[in-house]
């Protein structure tokens, strides 16, 4: 177990034991708060060292834009564009960094296959359909008309 988890467990038990003398309900509240803090620590440890590469076409459809939206650098990035046969490699892409790869001409629709790894060596692979004719999907749009959003 990690040191921070052990500290939270110890402080939670000491606080629960001290508050048990005053009221058992306060003791249970201290245990619940310690449990919530432990869950938050577990969730934050799971999201460490995760690169997240997003691929899109530039506005004029003459370049492919690769963006790292994760919290760790992506290493050994390989991008292949299927119908055009264009492939390119990047040694690494830092978090929040953007790389724009120019194309020979405008492309209406292309499929991008991206493979990369994190610093621990875990492999990731993503496939995206890139189109200049269809707008990108809005992830925040509700599935049905809500609050006058049409």
C-alpha cells in the first residue's frame, strides 16, 4: 500500500477513535470522510502517466494535426493515413503539445491509425476517421433536445 494511503487510514482511525468518545455518529462521519479520501487517492493514481493523442484535419484540410491531451508524454508516435499511404513518426509529444504534419494536397476523407506508448512502455492504439466535409462530433451535445439545444 502507498504511504499516503496508510497515512489517511491512520489519521481516519485516530479521528474515529477520538470522536467515538463524543458521539458514535461523529466517529462514523470521520470513517466515511477517510474512505472518500482513500477513493480519491486511488482514482488519481489510476490516471497517472496516460497520454491521450487526438488526430484531426486542419481547417484547410492540407495538414494532419496531432495533439496530446493527456497528462504524460507520448513516446514512439506512429501515424498512418490509410488511403493516402502517408506515414510519419514522432519521437515524443509532450502533454498539451501539437504537431502539424503537412499533406501533399487537400484531403476530403482519410482514416488515421495512431500508435504510441507511455513512459512505462504500455502500448496504445487509436483509429480515427478524419473528414473535411463532416464537422467533428460535439461530445457535450445531449442525445435529445435539452434546454433549447437543437
